[in-house]
């Protein structure tokens, strides 16, 4: 579904605005996979939330965002 949404949106906006993908995954590995897919689909950026099923401390949260970036 995400792939279809990104590709259809890219076609609709026709380069007039950047398209971003939201990532709110439960693991760093899956967030990285989603970021890689977003890039391959043509998304120009990400909007990310920290892991949803686990409340990370500050260090873990920063590590998560750095790993995905």
C-alpha cells in the first residue's frame, strides 16, 4: 500500500512538491527497510516517529534516528 501511495502521489504532484513517507515501525531494521524502499520509490524525505511499542530512552531514540538516517 505504501508503494502505491508514494508512486501515485508522485505522479499526481508531478514534481511540484516533494513527497515524503511516514515511518512508524516497531524495529530499527524495519524502519531502515522502509526508508530504503521510500528512496527507491522516489520519495524525497521521511517523517519519522520513534518505535511505537517500546518507549526508548534518549540514547536509544537518537541511535534509532541515526541508524535510519
